[in-house]
C-alpha cells in the first residue's frame, strides 16, 4: 500500500467541507437531544455498545455487553451503563473522572443500522442504583449515569460493507493468534500462553459478573 504523503493531509474544516458537500437533510434531521420512543426501542434492543472517552493520556474505546439491553433507560435524557467485571485497568473510568464527555455506539445483532449517543457521564456508587443492576446476584462496583446530549442512527453502509452479520464471512478463529499467544509473545514467554488459553474459557465463564 502507498505511504500517504504529508502534503496531502487535510488540516482544516473548510477543506473537509469542500470534499464532503453537500450534507443531505436527513443526515441532520435525524439528530435529537433526547430519546424519543423510536430511539428508546433501538437502544433497549442492543446488547452491545462501544464506549469512547478521552482524558489526559488520550482517547479510549472499549466494549460493553449484557444480556438483552446493555444500558437501562431511566428517562428521555438519561441512560445507565453498569460497569461489569473486567481487567481492572479502568481506562474509561479514569478518563471520565477528569472529562465527563463520552460517546456510545450501539450494535443490534442482525440489524444494519447502528445508534450513536453523545453525552456526559458521572460515575455512581449509589447502593440502591447498583442493587437494581445486579445479574446472578452480583452488583457492579459502579455505574455510569449518562446524560444524553445527542442521539441519532447511522445508516447500514458500514455493516453491509463489512458483512459483520454474514456467517459466510466470519473469520476462522483458529487462523488468528489466541490471547495466550499474544501475551506470551509480548511478554517474551514470561506468561505461559498455552496455560492461559487452556484456563481462559472457565475463567471467563466464572467471572462474567
């Protein structure tokens, strides 16, 4: 692939606008500052979202998932995202402590359209809130209370191009490095990759919540 030359970099908004004009009306009218009934139904059908944040160390994007709906809709301006068990890096939470702005991209299995939410999050350890988010009797340590600033759907082009939901285009897992191999190679074999892979399925199953 050709290496991009710096002299062709786009460095200002006017140059971008010239390249991508005109903007279709339906691309703008679809944006709301709250959840209407249609957007609420789409969000509640999504079991997976990517959460984007930004902080002093830069940007971060991480996956979130739960059975049925990944977030709980409190009202037209507020959604709740439980912080389920993970690797304890808490990159997203560290960012949100200093910069509450965040974005979510919701995927709905089998559906081409995605949903985008931009907003501001606060990290809550309210016991009553967390109790209502328990799964299998296990509460999250905290939850994100997200105020919706903008919500809109994204057309299906990216999903169609990628064939994301097409089983015929699914990648053979055996053709790619396993988590154990990645860790073993990166750590120069300090981590036993074969043991990690062998123990991983049971560990994931036991630590979902």
